[in-house]
């Protein structure tokens, strides 16, 4: 085996040798920062998705609320007409509402 002065080529000459301690520490550190970045990015995306879903939910809720209020107004008006005209065509099965 060729003896080299520097330790840089040690791994290149013998691929089965263990990694030096500094290299292991560097790989662990890079993996840690990658995990941290991935987690932060995922959390940020999750917040945006959550806000978007909440906005859609609130829009559907307010639309349903408006529809309910319109329906409630119509029923109230119909009840008022029926109470004001007790002998109207409405009670006998016909309809005099327009």
C-alpha cells in the first residue's frame, strides 16, 4: 500500500475504514440542520394550509347563515300572511300568494 503524508486520501485508499470523528460530527450536524429546516418549512406550509381551510370554512358558514336568514324571512312572511287572512285560499289548499 502506498503511504501518503496527508490523511485526506485515507478514505479514498481504503473505503471500508471508519469515518474520522470530525467527518461524523459534520455529517450529524448537517443532518440536524436539514431536519430543522425541513421541520420549519413544513410548519410554515401547514400554517398557510390551515389558514386557507379556515377561510373557506368561514366563507361556507357565512353563506349558509345568509341562506338560512333569507329562508327564515320567507317563512315569517308566509306565517304573517296566513295569520292575517284566516279565511284565505291558503288554508283550503289553494294559494293566493304571489
